[in-house]
C-alpha cells in the first residue's frame, strides 16, 4: 500500500523541483533526469472534458434541486 503513495510523493517532489528550477533555483542532474521520466505523465492539452463536466453539473443539480 505504501508504494503508490511513495511514487506519488516522488512525482510531486520532482515536479516541484522542476518548477523551482524555472524560477531560478539550481536543479541537480538527478532531479533533471527524474523529471524527464515524469514529463510524459503530465497532461498539458487544452481540451475540455465535456462529458465529465456534464456529469458534475448533473450531480450538483441532484444535490440542489431547482438551481
């Protein structure tokens, strides 16, 4: 059970280190290599998830009828 949590924590740390390097902090080569592995996992498209938004809107309307 702890392995998924550890992997998630490592990905978050790697992305944070990358963001800090954009702001000017020094990035170690190990962190840069780790970010190269994480980069494909980052979703960057601008497409909308219309079906998800419709579902969320429907769920909210169920909670608050008449709105």
